[in-house]
C-alpha cells in the first residue's frame, strides 16, 4: 500500500516531548506521513505545564474538516482534548468522516501531575469517543477514572477493567501496566474475543516524558500497514522501548526529559 497518512488530534507541547510534537516525530520515525489538528496550546517544558489555552470547538472541527476534505487518512490518533465541548465536537466530526482506525489515548494528567482533561470532558470522552475507537490505551489511573472505580493493583483487575471498557463500546482496549511497579511492565490487550498479555521490560531511565503519546502514535502509524491490532501494539512497544533506552543521548531540559524518537536515525 502507499505510505500511510496518519492524523493526530491532540494538544501542543511547547517543550516538544509530548502531544502533537511527539506524535509527528513518531509517525515520521515509523514511515508514516503525519497531519495534525491542534486542540490545545500548552505552555510546557520538562518541569511541568504552566498554562493551557484551548481554541473554540468550532475551530477544531474546521481543522478536521480541512484535513479530511483533501487528504486520505488511514488512521487517527486522539490525544489531549481539553474540554467537553471539544470532545463532543471531535466525536461528531469522526462520525461524519468515519476513519478506518481510531486510537484513543485517554490523556488526563501530564507527567508532572497537571490535569489535562476536565471531569465533564472525561464523561463525554467515555460516552462519545469510546464507541468510535479501534483501540483505547489507558494507563491504570485513566482506566479507573473512566470506570469510576479504584485503580487496578494486579493483572487480574487490569483484565476486568479492560473488559468493562470494551463493554462501553471500544473494539479493543490496551490496559497499560506501567503503574504496577516491579521489574516488568506488562500490558493487557482486551478484545471481544481474546485477552492477550503483552510482556514488556521496565526501562530504568529518568527521561520518560511523552511515553503515552508516543506509544499510541506508534500504534496509529502501524495499524494501516500491519495485519492486526496485536501486531501494531507489539511493534509500537518495541519502538518505544528502544526510544526509552536511547533517551540518555538527548540533553533536553532539567526535569523529566523526552524519549528519543529518532534513535534509529541520529
């Protein structure tokens, strides 16, 4: 097939490590052409988020319509959506354009602990975007927030919460186990027919800013060219692991630095 065109609908990270910037770097590193719709501007660096500005929801829709009206989009990655109005507007636009693949990264809190999604937006996301998603990629706190339950503390509970999210309409859920602690970092891919444990090693680095954005963007880049969601998840995890391992080659900021998206090229 031709080179995949992948659209990210997310917030901008002025420090370059997460959000739109991380998504576009990831798309390029994995051989996809990236387009973008900006849902929020953040004043952000490796130490934290100091301000957020969200454009009107109608302008977000105008960006989406401009892209889809001209460009064949093979997959969409959804990241920070800021507020309920933008969440609802994005859901309406996706229902109109009906992209084949939608990867929903449930961005709620930044690495520094800054809230990136309002409570009413979390409800809107659960009710309007989950049913449109090919894959949802929550970490343990995000899965718990979507379900209104305590965060999972073991893998059995991860699977149960993944099943509950599928019951809300998502075709597949990748429950990320990084918050469990321990030597490994197992994820569980839950579909209507299967429960698949995807092993992962815990990479001991301090530079981990943008890992969630990077993983979901990598899955979106690989979905159009690989035979299954599982294959895309496995490939994306391998890419992220190498990007984490190589993060020490970068000298970016005095806080939590970014992963090295172009570790294969630089």
